[in-house]
C-alpha cells in the first residue's frame, strides 16, 4: 500500500495506541497520498458540484482519528479500516447537515453513486443517509457483511485486504460482498423517495 515497510507502520501504530499523538502525525504523513487517493476514488462516484471535497474528507477523517486511538490495531489494513469508517461518518454527517438545510429538495441531496450495482447500466444514485441507515439494519443480522461493505465501498479495500482485516478468506469476503450488495440494492430501491 505504501513504500514504507510494514514494521515501521506497525511501530507507529503501536506508539499511537500508547497515547503518542505525534505518531499519528507521522503515520498520516506517510499514508496521506494513499488516503487522499481513496477519497478521490470516492468522489469520482459523486455528482458534480458536491460541496465536500476529497481533501476536506481526508482532513475530517484525520481529525476524527486524533486522540481516539483504539486498542488492538493489528496492521495497516486494520488501520485503513478505521480510516474507511471515519470517512463514512464524515460523509454521513455531511449528508445530514445538508438534508437539515435543504429538506425535500432532490437536487440538493448529497448522494453516492450506486457502485453497489456497477453491473447495471445507468445505475441510479444512492443517498448517503439511506445507505448508512440500510447498512445499520444489515449490521443487526449480518455484521460481517455490513463491515465488508464499509471496508470495500467507503475504504476502497480489495477483497484480500478486507479479508485480512476481518480475519477470513477472500472467498468469504466475496460471498459477503455479493450477498450484501443484493440485499442493499433491494432495500435501497424499495425505499420511498424524498
């Protein structure tokens, strides 16, 4: 993922978890380009005119991680899972603020492109809040599948890296990803419009 050796990243993660905030600064400077690329990838799926930009998404994710070092981060894939979760929360919070200001105006809604249905031509947009709420419902009975969606969709992790984070095989992740996409698409398409 980066040119930095895994032992150096692991050492920085351990220092951060032990309370050394400067370690997060060092870690972030090493992986910043990759995290920014994840954010740019996310925004390629966004409609033109989105009021949040990739740099702001990356910076907000960083702020959410500061001072909040969870115990048990095992490796950089696990760290990127935390970054994915932080990015998801930033997007959801941004969508909530927009919705609070512009209730009911379809043009003003913050949407995420429906890459969950990448095979479908002319896929419609998925509202960030609707996706978040639907993922929350999925997590109540298939938590691993919901985590797979979060890691792959919001974090841009590959099947292999997702499997590494979750401690399962890539084949298992592939099955969870497929089942979750189908379930989410069914629920999101059935959801009433604004």
